[in-house]
C-alpha cells in the first residue's frame, strides 16, 4: 500500500516528516489531523495511542509513531539518496545523535512557551514561564550553533533528515519571538537555505491547506476514516 503520514495542524513537528517524504521522492499519502480536537479523539488514538502527530502507516501496513522512528524509517529507504545511513556506519551514529538532540533538547525548549500560549495563567506565572522558555530557546540555539561546524548542513556537506526535522521546529520562533537569528549566523544561513527548499515550501503549502504539486511522490490526502479502514 502507499504509506500514509498523519500530520498535525497547525504547525506540528510532523512538518519535518513531510519534508523528508518529499526529499525521498517515493509515493506517499497524507492525512491531516487537527490539533488538539482530532489528535486527542478516540478514533485517532487507534493510530497513535498517546494522541500525538506524526504517525506513519508504512507500505507493509505497520503503524510507527515518534518522529525519530519515522525519520529513521524514511532514512533507511533514502540511503542511496544520502538522506540516511546504514545502521552501524559512522554517518548513522552522527545522524542519530543530531536527531536525538533536536527531538529532546531543541524540541523541549519550546515547551514552556507553548504552555503560556495555550493556557490561561496569572500574569506573574506566565511571565516567569515565558522567561524560562526564552532562556531555554536561546540556550539550545547557542548549543546547536556550536555543534554546526562548517555546514552547510547540520551534518556538514550532506543534507540529511536532521535538516528536515530542524526546520519544522526552528520555525516555531514565528510564534515565540524570543531570539534574534542574527545572533546565530550558521543557524540563520541553514534556516534560510531550508526555507528556500522546494520540499519545505511544499510542506508550508500543505499545512496552509493549499494544493501544491510537490516533486511527484505526493499521492493526495486521505481522511482519517479512510486511513482507519486500511489498518
Ligand atoms: N515525541 C513525539 C512528540 C510529538 C508531539 O508532541 N506532537 C505534537 C505536535 S508537535 C502533538 O501532536 N500534540 C498533540 C496536541 O497538541 O494535542 C515525537 O517526537 O513525535
């Protein structure tokens, strides 16, 4: 069957998996999941027990959750394209290390800021949490800038799935204006290079609800009901 990626809107971390599938270029379908309404429904929990996006229904009918697992699954199919590496290779370890950092420290640094946006809070508590989140986001940008090396991609010369995942998280500063990317010149260049990438533009258009063409792998949207019928 043609795989289905369940992606969350608005602005889910599943963005990176859409970019990765576009870079891979093999046929895939998308199922759009509204957050928080649909993502926490009993129907969607049949796809993902913890009620989160992304999830992937694979070609052989298995369900995979967690960005790291989904990206590594895509990476295995994309070794010949340089998107991933064979397990045991030095490149695999570097990619896994970078993805793990992005999926833990980098992703989580935004948590307090999302909380202040999504919950009613007393102003002093909100201010304290926002200050804590802002300091965390600045800290991880500083750390990642130091890890970057000469670039131009996160792993150096080779564009990998780490770059796809990075852009899906880094763009959250449009909701949380707590850093100035000019302070992180390497990350700024990477961010701008990725924002110019056709697959990233495609993913933005998909999230926006447009009908972009993509590079040919995208085989259309399916509803959650249709997808459930296929598991
Ligand atoms: N550890 C998970 C985290 C996934 C996650 O937190 N997804 C968010 C969107 S970025 C979500 O679906 N939240 C559900 C909600 O907003 O109710 C992963 O890396 O895939």
